[in-house]
C-alpha cells in the first residue's frame, strides 16, 4: 500500500479554495469537499431536511424540498443560537460522510487525500487529522469582489460571512503552505498548485 498524505485545504470565502481543489483533483488527489457534502445534506431529499423542518419550521424549506439557504443565512447571522442549532444537525452528517469517503479513499489506495474544509482552522480537531495545511489567501477586497460576482450577494452579506469566519491572520498562522491568490490568472494559479504537487506525492 502506498504511503498516504493527508492535506487540509482551507481559505476564506472567495479565496479560490474550491478552484485549487479542482486542480488537485486533476493532478490525481482524492479531494473530499466538506462544503459540497453539507449542501447535499440540505438539498431536496437530503439527510438533514426533516430535522431542519422539525427544528425551524416549514418556512425554512423551499417548495422544492431543500433548505432555504437565503432565509437561513439571514436568520443565522443575526442569531448565533440558530446557527448552532443548524450546525448540530448538519455537522454530524457531514462528519459521517467524510469518514465514509476517507475509508473509501484508503481502500482505493489514493496516495493523497485532500480535505477541503472552509472552517478547518476554527474546527481545532482537524489539525490532528492532517499532515499539512494549505491555505489559499487573498485580500478581503478580493474576497468580496469574487463572491459578489459569482453569487450576487450584497457587500454587507459577504462581509458578514467573512466576519463569521476566523481572521485572516489566524488562518495564516495555522498554515504549513500558503498560495497567495490575489491577481493570479487561472494559469498562474495552476502553476502554483503544480509546484506544490511533489510535496503531496502527486
């Protein structure tokens, strides 16, 4: 069996973290995306939907049967208790699926498993689970502009998300490696990722 390297990939909203995850996938890494798993649990038919309906009411479920993410975002940022309730429902489901995918990756003998976790630094237990932490960093101004263009959220809403995440300084202090993704073209970013690939066994 190959020696497996476990990488924690993180970065603030709009940093380009998911783009880097896609590039690592193309290089042969097995990327486990915690955010994508979370979205699956709150999609139509997702494992969290009925518990969310019970905890918060029908108004938080769209006619299509998914979590009303816009309403939940508005309520959760105004009321930390609502956010904690939602996390208590979703996080155990996400953790269980991450564990399942990790075991699958080990059975498939993947040499590099990358955990794409937006709140990796905030969730202190992740540090013990990965060998290296890769942080994708950019300025708050870049975060706001990228997120606004892709999501249509207001600057105020994006700033609230940034404020709810750990500080840029704290995230950087947890990093073993940093890619500064301010002003990089996709080609330049891909080059930066390729430069790190040998450290990941890719």
